[in-house]
């Protein structure tokens, strides 16, 4: 489990495509405190550390993961949002994020409003029903509050701190992000189907 509060922006140092794809990620995390097999959210995807060294770790992504997320577009130099798994007793600053990406959202627009930035996203039709005004959503692993919703599009406001300390600083129209809908919305929708 994660909170959607990004604690490092890492960089893809190497990509090795074989049966699965291996990504080696450079990070400021103290890898001496990260166990082999630990989960790290990489731009919202919960992935397992399969190798590590000071200042870097390696994860493996299956074909399924590559097809359902933005990981298939990652290359050497790609910046990614990182968050270590939540530990019992840690502060819950964002919302409950599982790291199980539901789909990919497209950036429609990004415009500065005062000191903040307003982003408009478009989501696949099957995910639109899970997005509600003032609800939560995780985009590239960042916990955000939805401002407004119209059909398949929704807007979020990004404060300067979030934009500076995440990959949002690099996003513009045409960018794609991993999206995880709010867990509560998913279960409410499932319950509504059975009524």
C-alpha cells in the first residue's frame, strides 16, 4: 500500500528487454534500508525490487504491465515518481493507493493559474464512472483531488510544491500518465452493479 505522496523522482538508468523488461532506476533512496523483494511505486505501478546497489534498484515488468501502463514507453533518462511502501504507523498524507494501475489517462491541457497549474485529463470510457468531483485519483502515483468532471474529462489543480517535486513539471498536452481510481469508488461501483 502507498499514499500517493512522492518521496523521490528517479531516473531510468537502463532498460533490458528480454522475456520480461528490466528497468534499472537511479534513486536518492538509501538502498541499504530497502529489502530485496520490497515494493516500490514507480510512477504509480507497484513493482518488486529484484536487484539493488547503492543509489539504484532494478524491477521487472511483464508484458501485461507494459500493455496497461506507460512503462512500455520508458527509456534511458525517463524520470519517474517514486514512493516506498507504507509501513504501519506511517503518516497517511494522501489517500490509500494500491499501486495497481487501472489505465492510462491523456493530458488534454496544462495551464498556469496564479502560482498553481490546472491540468485537464481524458480517461478511457470504462474508467470515467469512477471519477467524481472532490474524489481522489492517483496519477503517475501522485495523490490528487479531482476538481471538476465532464464526461470522460476531469481537472486537477497542482500546487507549486507538487509540480516541482514530481514529474508533473514535465507534463503537457499529449503526455500520458498511469491512473489508479480511488479504491472506495471501485468497490462502491461494484456493489451498485449487484443491486
